[in-house]
C-alpha cells in the first residue's frame, strides 16, 4: 500500500513540476506579475512547452490575500490522449492546484517565491469531507522515482479553527538547496466555503467525467435521422 | 488587512455602479417596469453602455415579493479580456447581484428607488456557509477610492429567524444626499434554499471556473485527428 | 401577501394546465401508454399545440412505481421570449412537474386518471430544505383568476416517515365534476435522495440561470480578436 | 412490490451484461490491461457490438487500488431512441458501473476476474443518502427473466466504518459454475467523498435530465429572429 501511496504522490507532483514555469512562460498562472521560476526541480518533459501557444488558455484563479501569504487556487484538467479506436482516455489526471506566495509588504507578495501543491482527486475529497473540528495533512515528494527522491518534501496541513475557519500551512523542505520554507494562509469560513463549493464543482471535471457526459452516444437503432442526432 | 478588505469592497461596488442604469437602458434587470436611476454615484466608465446592444442578454432573475419590499437576485458573470497570447484572463470578477425595491402598495414596488448590493464570491460563500441560527453582515462603500469615499455606506445584514427562515436588511446611508434608507425582505426557509442552491450553482461561474472546463485542451501527442479533437 | 401567494399558485397551475394534453398529443410525458386527458380545465392558449412538432423534445422522467400509485417527475424549463433589443427574458417560469397515476393492478397504472402537480422554484426549495422529521404542504388552484376559481383544489403533502423516507399525497377536489381523488406514493430515503439531487440539479435551469452562463459576453476592449471570441 | 423490485434488478443487470465484453472489445473499460471475459452470462443483444466503433468513447474511470482488490467506477449514460415525432425517449436507463478486480500481487490485479455491479439511479440515491454509521445492501440477478433466473446472485454491501470510511463488499454466487467469489474494497472518508460527489454530479445525467436542459426550446412567438434563437 505504501508504494501505491507514493505512486499517487509522484503523479500529483509531476503535475506540480509541469506547472513550474519559466520566465515569460505563457502558462504562468500569476499573470499579474513577472515570473521567474526560483526552483527548477522538474525532470519531466513539459508537453505544453513544446507546443508553443494556447489561444484558449484561461486564467481565472480563486485568490485569497492574507497578511503573511496569498493563496491562489485553480483547477488543472486531465489530459486525454486519443486511442487508435478513436476514443479518448485519461493520460494524466487533473488536479486542484494550490499556489502559495509569501507577503513582502502590505498587499505585496513575492511571486518568485511561490510554491505549488497539487491536490489529487482524493485529496480534494479530503477537503470536501472535512467535518467541523477536523483536519487533514498531505505529503508530496516532487522528485519521487528520480535520483533526488526524498530530497524535497512538501506537506500541506489543513487545521480547523474556531467558527468554521481553517488554517492552511504549506511546508517545503529542500535538502538539496538547504532551504526550509513555510507558507501559511488562514481562511475564514466563507473563504473555505468558496473553496469547497468550487472544488465540488471542479472534482468531476478533474476526474474527466464531464467528458462522459458530452460524448456522442450511439443510438439503439440506425435510422435516417442518425446524422441529425449525431450533429 | 484593512486595505485589502476595502479593496474588495471597492471592487464589488464598482460592479454595483456599473449596473446602475439609465432610463430605457437595455441592461435594466427590472424589465417589467419603467426605470429611472434615482442615484447616480458611479464615476466608472460603463463599458456596456459604450457598446450599444447585447443580442444575447438574458433576464431571468430570481424574484421574491414581500410586504415591505421585493428582492431580485441574479448572477453577473466575470468579464474576461484577451491576452496577447490569445488566452483569457478575468478582468472584473463576477458577483451575485441583489436588488431591493420598496413596496408602495399591494404588490406594487417603486422600482425607481431600487438599491443594489453586489455580493462577491466570498460573500456568497458566507451565505452558503451559514449554519442554523447564524448570520452575517457585509459593508460596502460604492465611492471607495474616490473623493466621495465614506460618503455613502451600504450594509446588508442576514439574520437567522425561526424555522430556517432569514431576514435580509439593506441599509443605505448617503451623506451627500442626506438620505437614509432601509429595505428589508424576510425569506422563508424554502426561499432561502432556492437562493442558496442557485448561488451554489452560480459561484463557479462567478469565479470564471466554467471557462476552465470549456477551454480547448492541448493533447499529449499531435496526431492526424487533432483537428477532430479540437473541433 | 395572500394575493401574492395566489398569484404564485396561479402561475404554477397555468403550467399544469398547459401540460394537460390531448389524445395523441406529442407532448405526452407518459409515452408508454395511450393518453386521454380526463379533465380539461385549461383556458389558456397552448403555445406548444399551435406549433405542431418538436423534433428535439426529450422524455426522460424519473419514475417510481408503488402499490397504490406511480409518481413521474421531470423538469419543465422556462419559456423565453426575445426582446426587441435581441435579449431574452423569461416569459413563463419553469416548474418541476409531478405526475401521479393510480394503480389498477399489479404493476398496472391508469394513465388516463393521472393528475399533475407543478412545483414552482420555491416549492422545490421547500423539498430541498426539508429537515429530518419535517414536512410541507402546497395548495394550488388551477382555475385561479377564472370564473371557476375555487372550484378545483389541489394539495400536495409531503410527510416525513421513519428512516428518512417520505410520504407524498396528492388530493384533487373538483366541485364541478363532484370528484375527490387522492393519490399517494411512499418514497424510500434513496428514492427521495434521487428526487432531491435531481431537483437541486434542475433548479437553476428552472429559474433560467443556465441561460446566464451560456450568454455571449461582451469584452472589455474591442480588439481584432473579437470575432474569434464571439465565435 | 416484489416483482417491481425484481424488474428493477433485471434492468440494472441487463446493463451489467451489456458491459461484459469480449477479447479486444473496444468497449473494454479496463484499457490498461488485456481483456478476456471470464464469465459470459449475457443473453441480451449487444447493440454496441453491432455498430463497430465509437470514435468518441471516453475512458475516465475513478479508480481506487487497495490491498485485496481494486474498484473502478464510471457512469454509463442512458440510451435514447428517436420517436417518429423526432423527439428522444430513454430506451435504457443509465447506471453507475462498479468494477471490482482481485489483487494478485503488490499493485497487480487480475482484470480477467473482474466483476461488475451496475448501480441504478435509486441505488446511487442510497449511497448519496447514507448517514454516518449507516449502510445499505443491493441484490442483483443478472439472469432475471431467463431460464437461468436465480442461478447467479450478486450482492453489494456498503458498511460504515470508523471515521467516515466505508467497506464495500461484492459477493457473486454462481450456481452454474459452482463459484463463489467475494471482492472487498475499503474506502477512506476522502475516497468515499469523491465517489459521492462524482455520483451526485452523474445522477442527473444517468436519469437523462441533462438532455432536458440542452433541448431546443420552442419560443412563445414566432419572429424573424427564430433562426438565430434556434441556432
């Protein structure tokens, strides 16, 4: 079971790495600020970067700005590949991306020091199933299955506070760069409710289930109106 | 933190101002009645008015008519602008618009005296996270960051009543015009449930997250069927 | 307030009347059985009947078959009319249609004796906000505002039973035809959960809010890519 | 009432049978592994197989891998047939398909021994309405209404465990082949929350209600803009 857990962690961190951008990267979710990737841990091929541009890329994150750090949340849809049969299968699972940036002044945040944490579908389920007073903690290793495995450890803890509010704390320990960062954002009950509602909306899309709903369905009988129906 | 709160208030009130219409304004959400804007506080440019017409504008508000006032609720989607890269980013956040109009007789309401209160995503989250017996209150300054800052104060209070019903009360104090208005609408548990369900549906759209779901996704491999997939 | 309540009842019953069909009516939601409208109370013009055919009409009701009667549930979307400006406004509100038919044998139901009860958005809200042990009752007069007002009285009661199940009972008293019918269907907790989940899904569509989400949005700036964006 | 229950069971198992595939079957939901149908109980005509290919078939299951077995969940939409009038009616109800496969080593599962259990809409309602500490059990006979009725009995039990987790256990007793299999998968609270959220999303689609929402609606008045509206 441990290995399965690691497999999952590896998968979600792959996504985090893929989202680490480069200066001027079109994929930069923090479009309000110049962007330089401070840490480049990724060894994975970035399919996106190979392609050049995405005329329909959308930037609509849910942002919460607090005194010590900001939190930016947005969904990353799964990637599909086409089968020889013509069907589509999930190639890489979707995630809910959390991006933390430290404050460096009043209403100013150091986007160059932002850290990512990609929640898998099941980790999103943890947030959705939090009962009053409950909490959860997730551990990711972005270098899983590489020679650097275990060198960088990320953990996100979600703790319940009074009145339905929650305290999110991201810890990133990098033994290679000898750094240890902690970014914390308190969420009010209202802010957490937005996150839960938005995550609940996004979860089926992260799983790719919206694709089931939009597929063209075969009919029970072939009739002259087939073309109309398939339209 | 105070400034951030004010920033948020300013933003939501910008939307309220933009929604203040003029006689015969096509944007008038109260299409059943002649419309004259009683108070024109807005200093913002109304992008809509510049454009002339909206062939697909939709009028489908959720309306509750009560003895002292009516409440009309409808979502206002975020506005996107196109990046040079071709992507889309949120230019102005969406809101849940609440419109209160005082009663002037049995089933008659003075639409000229209607008042707007634009709920931000987090304020919608407050409504969604209300626990039995709980309540919340929001404060807006539509003139934030102008020379009239602090001259008009709006507040909306939501108080729990017996049996799951709620009492919504909007107060608008205008020091410039020396007016002080209060519009109150009680909502039954059923009416509030409709509002919560509709707001829960609308919240991801207010955030612009539905755009994530509809964007055209790049595929992992370029194949001859790319055109079909991108269609 | 009483008159407003009656107005609402009138509105929802208008929909019920419009849904009363004629033999061979294409709109017949009970497509499995021959259909003869037993009672024809409607004085309203049936826009649908004037039009002849609906190539895309959908029949996908949620059906529950019980010992004494069957219950068929399906949403009826609002009707929109186009404004001179090109916009769309709700012309008639959507409803959640409940159709009860009495059993006349094992697994046989007399579809000619079926009775309709059209739940308004707020009445759907009542079902959604039912707390354990709670119940609700709705009263409709399908002849409201006609010379037959008060001659036919429909009431639907929803009572909580043990283990999360509910008992739905429809009473139709027709003073003109001197008839008094009662149709009752018990719903298990699972069957009621399906109804609540489906109603929660349908409610925003009954309000017409899905139209907000699909409207073409104006952009903040006119650019050469406008055509692409509007596509 | 018993017969109605059996009718329902028959219906859902029809779907299970239809999903039993053949080697190389394009419909194979376990696209990661070679596929051989171990048990072929189906006597129903497989409409899909007659058609040859489905260029838009989607494979995006929700998978949970545990020590003794894996669970794969995905929705199967209803099938519609076109009426002479041009309308669409549900021909076969949709289901939520559960697929269990036994573990044969660490992270290895014997997909040839997988077993299906197709949850009807009401059975999905049972999962959605589970209260803390509650459980449910479903019984299916895939050979219902054939000469083999009663020879194969499937049952799925869902039991509440500590901390919001659940234990799913599928039993398949085949008196023809003299086999008796049991496949069990424990789900954490988070994993179960994903399943509930995904099922809640899928339920209206399983009922076919999304088709109501997408149908082209007639308008109240025929105007020159009809073509635009119908577009």
